[in-house]
C-alpha cells in the first residue's frame, strides 16, 4: 500500500533528524544526502554508529537505530577529535 | 581515550562554577559537582581545587542553545551536556543544557551523574562502548558509585591509581555474551523476542536477528531493580512479570502496571520463601511454574491460585537437571532450564532431558 501523507512526513522528519545526528556525532559531510535515499556514505556512517552501540549493523535507518538516536545523551562526538 | 591521549599535566586541577541552574538550590549544585569530581579523585591521584574567580582549568556553566562556544544545545532532551578534553582555553570546560530539568534525584536529569560523565571528558576520557560504564554516551539513572571497571581502567591509564584509595567498588564490566562460564539470572519471552537478564544488564534476542543487543535494565525500565531473580511472560495478558527478592513487578511493554510492585506471597507462596529462582509459563496451559531452591510450585493463571499438591521436588519431576534452577523459559514444547553455564532442553511431552548445551548457545555463541 502507498504510505499515507502523515507517514511520509514522519519518514522525512526521521531522515532529517538522523542526518543531523550523524553530522554532529559521526562527521557525516553536510549537503550530499538525497532525501529518503541512503547514499553509501550515509550508510557507512550509520553502520559505524550501529557498531558502536552494539545494534544490528545494517547501514539502514531501522527503528532500533532511530530509537537510540532519540535517547538523551552527551554532546561529545563518539568518533573523531574535537577541534 | 581521546586521540593523542590528552590529559592534564599536573594532578592539581582547578574548577570554577560560573553560574547556577534555577532548577536546584545553589548548595545542591555545589554538592553534585563536588561529588561528581570526587568520583574521579577516589580512583586517581587527582586533587581538585575550587576557584571563586578567574580562569580555572574546568569552567562549569549552564547555558541554552548557542551559549558561546559555537556548539549549541538543542532545547529540552536530546543533548544534555558536553565537555572539552584537557587543554588551554575551552579545554576542560563543561557545559550543561539549561533547557533540561536538573535534579538531585531521578525526577529530572540527575546533575551528579551527568556531571560525573562530563568530568570524565574534561579529564581525558572519550566515550565507552560498554553500556554499563559511566562514559557510555546515553544517559541512565542509577544509584551508588557510578564508575565501572572500564571507566576506572580508562582514567587510571592516564593518571595512575589513587595511592590512598578509599573503599569504592566500581561496577564490573558488562558481561560478555560468549564467556564460556556465563550463567543467566532470568530468561523470558517478550512479544516474540527473548529477554535474558544478567546482573544490571539484559540481552534482547529477536528471532530473525543473529546479533543480540545488550542494555542496562534501568535504561529500559527505570522502575525495576538492578538485578532480576526470575521473569516470565503471560502472553494472553501481554504482561511480563519480574521477580526480585520478595517483590514482583508486572510490565506492559515499557510501562509498570498500576498496583505493582507486589509481594510474591500474594501468589500463594508461603512467607518462608524469600525469592523465586526461576519462573516460566507453559504456553497454552495457563500454568506458571515457580522454582524456589530445590522445589517448584504451579500457579494457575486462570484461577489466580497455587495448585494443590505443590511444592514438588525439581529433582524428582525433572530428572537429569539437578536440584536447583536459575532461569527458565518455554518454547515449542520444550522447557529450557538453566543452571550455571549449562542449558537443559527438557521435552515436556516425553518428560526427559533431550539436549544439554552451554547456556550462551541461546546468544548464538
């Protein structure tokens, strides 16, 4: 069945949220992602995050990964050096 | 550790509280900061000195959104705080998001826990992958000394141990799923998944996933105690019952059912029973088996009473599994019973043990 407009909007929100999260904590380069389409770089960064948290490493923005991204947390990046 | 293992060059580190949150009394903030620093000075030779003016190594401030370091906070929830690794200028500085609600207990975000985590960064620790460590990046509330062995190893690799250590006991590292000596505290099904409790942690095993997920119990169910003795699912009621000592909790997903915790004696167990070792519901029968020491009881879920003729001996009725059981669950006509690092597969129809494996075969090890 096609997604309802509401579901589709929710999907977009999740995608934007995940992009912001991955840019902040995993150094995802800005401005190269297509909406709703996982580029290989985004997928790699998602895998890195999933591996850190012991989630199933799929490279996809699955519900468990999104749930972890929404948990309250520290603002220091997991990967990479502070400048 | 951060790249290049950055650390303070001296063991005398200064701090200054630049401003206070209105969520707590100033004295409560002082106490939380003092205790959070003490967590680290207890296990290292570090000595912290408070400054009331001027520039300290660790400048502590509350701020919201963009607060002067081009590293903005995000309003309530999400980011709670951040701290900079040791160094000049911003180095060591620790910022808390003023848009959070800070507290001395678990009603808001506990300032002591968040501050202790951030001071770990300010002293040179990066994030840990161990979900039971203080340096795990996701917040969870717990009582007692917050450091795990992983945190202690990290900080002592930078500064060494405290020559006069006080008596503090760090949490052991998170149990490793493929440790051949691994035993389980409790196992239950939960809406098609298998939940395995061990110490402060649980593993979540999905039938279609090879990898298992390990988390702190408190992170998912803050109302539960840190250790679980026994657990079982009543699939018909969509409830999972959790046992610890003489208390039991009923969970509907993430939520505690109203009216719990209750005493286990409400089930009909005598007052002499002080804990349930293992619990399991036999699917389709409405019967729940409760294992206590060398005996087991049968509880009828439909009538809410204990069946007559119990307790019975585990050794007599489940020949081959020994005298006591630590965890149990039921699946497809088989009762899986756990004692130490061993799993017994007991056929409920043929009334005998049909397989013996290591307990962590359940975790695909």
